[in-house]
């Protein structure tokens, strides 16, 4: 019996069930988490002002990969990232190099994760509690590392709402992934999944994303997405804000 209890204590399913049962607040219908990947400059210049206008929260997952260090036209500066934090948005960890975690050695992954934590500290931003897997690939090693470093949430890929009763919060699925050919009807369908205790986690990159056109979202289309959230009366939050619904008392 002791062995069985010990095994259960390390079960991700047991963990999420405990969180759900001990939730500080019930999960409302139409609960939506907005996330933005890759440190794209338009997130600071276009996305953030629109979100503030609607009173929405969001998480911006920061990496110094791609051409972050040399192209400050298309990628944010750390001063802009700090400004997002000062406006009340969450700054999450997307690793230093944006390398797939399933292809990295444990020491490489640890260094890339810690680097973003140290950059946040340098610029007066709290240590991240939310993580995004580059390219959406996950690994058991990465989940273990994130848990050991105190992360509460990590977003992967997929195409379904996050169900705290069955999904590990450190391999959280997304309900919608903004692409050039994504439609308002698809976005509405993703929002509609946010009911009966399930949460719609939405993924975007740049609005627009000039350097990565395959994940570009047209600004007019994005405005329509956000207006739908407003019209539906959705609760739109950052990933860290899930703690009040999922964390044990």
C-alpha cells in the first residue's frame, strides 16, 4: 500500500485532479488564455495596445533565438519586454535559442531555460512560471526540469482545450494556433470549447510576423478575433492567472 501511495504521489494525473478539486475559484465558461511566441516586435507595438483597450491579459513567451540579437526592427528589445511586464502582462520563458527540447542534452536545455530567467532578473521582471516548448515538441526530461525549477505551466501544441482533469499543466495543449489561413470561424470554434471546466489556450506569433510568414496573423483578422472575445464576454487572462483556478489552497 505504501508503494502504491508513493507512486500516486508522483502521478501528473493525481496532481491535476487535486488541483481541480481544491481550486480556489471555480473555472468559468469562456475562460481564454492568450499566448504570443517568439519576441516579435509587433507584439509590443500592435498587440499590447489592443489587448489593453479590451482589458485582456496575455502571456508573451520570450526567446533570444532567430535574429533577436541583431534585428531590432522585427524583434522586441528587452526594454520593450520590460514595458509589457510593467503594463501587467506576463513574461514567459521560450528558451534562449528556440531549440527543440527533445533534441537537446539536459545540460543544454537547463542552460537555455536559466538564461531567460537571468535576463528577466536583469531587467526587473519576475522569474517566469510559464513556459512554451519551441516548435511544440516536448520531452520527459524537459517536463522534469520545469517541475524542478518551479514552473507551473508549459504550453505545447495540439488542437483542443486544456482540461485540468486529464491534461498535465506542464504539457498544456492549445485550442487554436494562429496561422495565415486561420479563420474567424475556427477561432470561434476554439473559444466554444471553453466550457464545463475546460480552458481555451490560444497561440499567436507576430501580428504581423514579417520574418516568419508561416505563422503570420493579419492585424485586421486579429482585431476580429479579439472583438469576438469581447462580444462573447470571455474572461481573457495570462497563463499565470490560471493559478487562482487550479492551485490548491
